[in-house]
C-alpha cells in the first residue's frame, strides 16, 4: 500500500500542477486538477492508515472516508463538464444539489462515535468488512457507486458510432481510466481478491497515466464536444425561448445584453411585461399588438427601446399540437450602429445635394440681389425728400410718399434675410480650409456660454460639469464654437416661457472620443420629427424666426471634423451630444 502511494501521490500531484500552469484554464481544467489532488490525498490517507493500523478502514482511515466524499463528487462533475451536460453547465444549483448527500455522509462519518451507523466496531485486518461496516457505510458505498456509474455513462456517450473517430478514442481512454479504479475498489469491497492490500491506488495510478495520454495525444482538455447551446450562446443575435404561456424559459448572452438584465432575473418572467419595459414609452402597446398580429410567421418588427437603441425582432413558434403552441422563440438583433450609419449616410447625401444646389443658387441669386439692393438704397435716399414732396397735396398721395421710407427699410431687411440664407447654403458648397489645432472642449463650451448670454431675458438656470484633464481635440476653434453656440441658442429658444428653465452643459470622455452634451428640460423633440431635425430648411419655429439651417450647418461642420452630432434619447427635454476624436499623443 505504501509502495503504491509512493508512486501514485507524486504522479497525481505532478499531473495536477501540469494542468494548472497552462496559460488558459476553464472550469473543466480546475475540476480535473482538483480531482487529481483529492485522489492523491485519498491514497496518502489510506496508506498512512494501513501502515499504522494494519487496514485502510481503521481509525486513521476516517480521513480516507471523508476524502472519498469530494473525490466521488469531483469525478461526477468532471465527467459532466467534459460531456457538456447542460444541467450542470448552466446551473450552479445542480452542482450544489449533487454535493448535499456527501455533506450528510461527512456528518455521519464525523459523528460515528455517537451512533455507530458507519462503523459498528473498530476494523482490524483479521475481520471481514461485513462484521464492522454499518448501514451508513453501505449507504455511502451505494450512493458513491451511483455517482461513479453516472459519470461513467457520461463518458461512454462519446463511444457512439455517430461520434468522430478522435472523440471515440478519447471516450475509450476516459471509460478505461474510470472503470479500472471502480473495478479494483469493487474487488476489495466484496473481498474477491486473495491479496491482503487493496489495488485501488495502483488502478488510480494507471488512470492518471491514461489521462496523460488523453491530454497529450487526443487533446482531452481542448476538444470538448460542441453542443447546440454553444452556437446559440455565441450568436450575435439575441435568442429568447418561452413556454406556451409566454413565460421566459431561457435566453443567450446577447439576449441578456439587449434586455439589460441577467438571465437568472429574466427566467420565469412574462415576455409581454419584459418587452413592455424594453420598448420606448408610448410604444409598448403598439409593439405587443404588432407582435401578436405577425404571429408565428417570422415577420420582422423594428422598434426603438427606452434608451434609444434600435432593435429588429422576429418571432416563431414550436407546436406540440395543431391548435396549441408548446412554446415560442424571439430573435432580436441590435441594429443601432447600422441604423445610425444609414441615417448618417442619408444626411450626408442630403447635404451634398444641397451643396451642389447652393453653388448654382448663390451665383444666380447674388447677382440680382446686388442690383436690387442698389436700387433700394437709391430709393431710400429719395425717400429722404418725400416729406417735402408730400407737403400741400390733398389727393392722398402725400401719405403714400411718407410711407416710402418704411417700405424701403422693410425691403432691405428682406434682402438681408435672403442674403443670410444664401450665405448659409454656401457652407455646404465651400470646403473648409481653416487651420485646425488642438483645442479644449471646455474652453469651447465656456466661450459659447459667454457669447450666448443665456441669462439675459427670461430667468434661466445654467449648470456645467466639465471633466478634468480632458485631452484636446483637433478642430477649427471658430467652426466648433459655431456648433456649440447654435446648440445653446436652440436650447434657450425651446425654454421660452418655462418657469423652471434649465440648461446643462457637460464634457467628458468615452474611450478615444471627446464628448460634449447640451441638455435642457424643455418639451423635447417629438418622435415624429427626430429623423428630420438635421435636414436643411427644416425648422419648428414660426415663419420668419428661423431658416432651418442651424442644425444642418452644425451637423456638416462636425462631419468635416470626423465626429458625430446626435440627438440623444431623453425621457424629458432634449439632449444633443457632440463627439469628436481626441488628439492623443503618439
């Protein structure tokens, strides 16, 4: 026994160390290493008991009985994880449940002196096992055999003819390595051998050698069976499974990310309630109604989530009976990035079209504007002598001559407005040639706040939160100032007449991107026009109060700086977020 322990203990410890020093270890690697360490400890404990008391079952062998509990449990879990048994891989509860019986057996072994259910009498070398083994001992053995046979069956599944040849060879080595100690222990337990020492340690040593062969030659630790849930778990689409009552059964990792919660919290919840929380406020019932109308045909539904993401949804059903589904599944795809890119491309195309048009408009409109302005200016000078011409006239023409000055003045204001529109259009046709240099987003924000003079007029609360030590962005300071100033003026315009008007300006960093947000607590942007706010000439202001070019010009300026300008979803108010790449060293 001592000779066997002298060979097996160093072998198991060396093999476990070899597994643990690998660069990437998963659950199976840790289980196998723990199994080998426990195996070596069990052999050592029984060898010490044999040397001191003459039998491995003696008083010193109590430690061996205790170590047999985690040894059997670790074997079952190792085989279950190697065979990819779903109930163990996906649930820690199943692993803990498997450990409960052995915890009870450990308590019985430790308290044997008070009840003698495990050992009825002290074991001696000359007494057969049946004379000193109690019912607890045999119950422990039977339960251990059940676990060992179950683990053996897990490994034997790889021997099926449908499995690849390499997997069958691995399974054969695993079954052999498992069966040898089981057979040797059975021979010792049932006293089928004439030897006065057990062969279980030697069998465990041979098992360890077979494990070495399986690791080195057949990639035991790298080539676990691939199961369907591996594919589902690694899909870029979210997959949600429900039962016939619409209760969530399971979902994959991407489904967790889309719903924003862990699968443990989502399992058992009603799917309709879960989707209602995910959808944008005001669209919950529309989404559920659409989902019920498309039924099981797999039609696509595109909707917006409460945090502004765009999700594409397809549904399907699994039928157990012709008139009743056994369950259903949802496939959800987060298309936010694609949707933003498409919107950006559409916006650029619109701006490019306006730019092409602007060059021709500027040429055709500016020339007539020039001589119309010259003529009106001359009329304005003539209007200065109109009062003298109106004196003494009784036919009513005198009053009309007196209005000439106002008419000319209003006409000039109209021309100025046309000139501003043309100048705004020219921003889309003239490439920016201004020099760009590192500028701080904080200084841009502070300068824009000073120019905007937000505190003038109606009471307005302005809050700022600027990130310290934010790296510079490479930009044209004047052009960037124009963008931020436009956002501030738009925010102030939306807050007219609001008693608790508030604007919040903040800067920050997201990875290698500098971020500036302008947030207000106004009425916000209605969902119906969110896709149009950056379009040229689109404005929500009354006629004569806006050209509809401010946000379009701001969008184009940010685009020229390789950044983005977006309307960020808010439950209340509006929030425009400006993102620009940081000018990082190196």
